[in-house]
């Protein structure tokens, strides 16, 4: 995904690190770059919001229980499938 605008941190790099950012595991420099990028890139901000919602949903559904070991992988696969579906719809709209 890319908004087409030039950024100091490319959209692809932001999306690769969004979970590290959400989990508070991104380093200070990465966190600052991601924050700046999200402030200026609506498509990435929208994706960040989706990832944030998924994280909240998983936390709510799993309560205090540890999530199944393969849950993150299944969620990531489904997110990728949805991204591809969205890109196909956006591509056809143009």
C-alpha cells in the first residue's frame, strides 16, 4: 500500500512495523518516524486504526487468557487477504 506521496519513511516500512508500534516495542527512532508518517499519510493511518481495532478485539475476546499460539499468524494472514481485497476494489474504482 502506498498513498503515492513521498515520505521520509516509506508506507511499506510503516505497515511492517505497525504491530511493534502498537505493542510499544518499536525503538525510539522508529516510533518517531512512524508517528510522523501516520500524521501525514491517511491510508497508513486508516490501516493503523484497523490493526489497533484487531488488537483490541483480540484482547477483549481472550480476556486474561493467553491467546492460542497460532492466532497472530491466522490474524495476519486474514489481514493480508483483506488488504488484497481492498486494493483490488480500489484499483477497479479508478
